[in-house]
C-alpha cells in the first residue's frame, strides 16, 4: 500500500461535537450501552469504523461522533468538526453546567504492529465488556472499533479505538463529560 493511500484514509476521520441529540438513523449501529447514573444519562453507540455518544444533564445534551464519513451528518447543532489526523486536544463548556474535554491521537502502523495492537485491544475489550465492532472482508485484514467507559458520580470517561487494516490506522480518543460544580 502506498503512503498516499494511508494518508488519505487517515485524513477522512473527523470528530464532530453537537449540542443536540442525533438520531440513530445516521449510523449503522451494531452495539449500544445506556447508563443512567445520578444526575446524568449517557448513551454510546458503536458502528464499523466509528462511534457516537450522548451525554445529557438537566436540559443540556452534548454528542460526540467519530467517523470516517460525516457527509450525511446534520449541520444543525454542530459545534465543531476536528480532523483526527495527528494529535489534538479540545475543551468546551456548555451553559456553565457541562465540561467536555477530548484528546485525539492517530498513527499508522506496519502490518505486524497493527495486528499485535488489534489482538491486544480485542482481548482488552472482551475482558472489560467494552462495546465492540469487528468487521472486514478478509480474516487476515481485520478491523475493530471499541468504546470503553468508566462512570463516576458527576462524570463519565470514554476511551475509544478505531483500527483500520487497509491503512494500518490506529485512532484513539479519550473524552470526559463532566457536570460542572460551582
């Protein structure tokens, strides 16, 4: 595979942040996890190559989407769209009630390192009951999307991985949704 095709595949991924809920019809959802905890509600959807999560507190709703195809997503409620290539950090506050923070890291690996990373994350996902999507046309070219969540009294921590064997991509996001205390 040429370097240019790896770069173009990597550059297709974006993280979109919304201030409104998104309808599930925008995604080919293969797994879902809902958490009602204390004062907030959290919903996570996994689909091949991406994820969507919703954090709701009081009358506020914040959604994060990571996908390689955002062309069909609505513009209504969109706060920002960040390309996932490289390393990025983003933070935002919503009506002095919710704090959102995320970091994005991506890299392309050789086939050997990619397969090792894939197997390690597959074992991790199974042992921690993380949301998982596995897909691919060939057994020797597996792909994986995973979301792992930790809930706390006033916040949720989210870690996601999206691995694409066609370009050796490992995309990792770490996000925190937190109720802002005065």
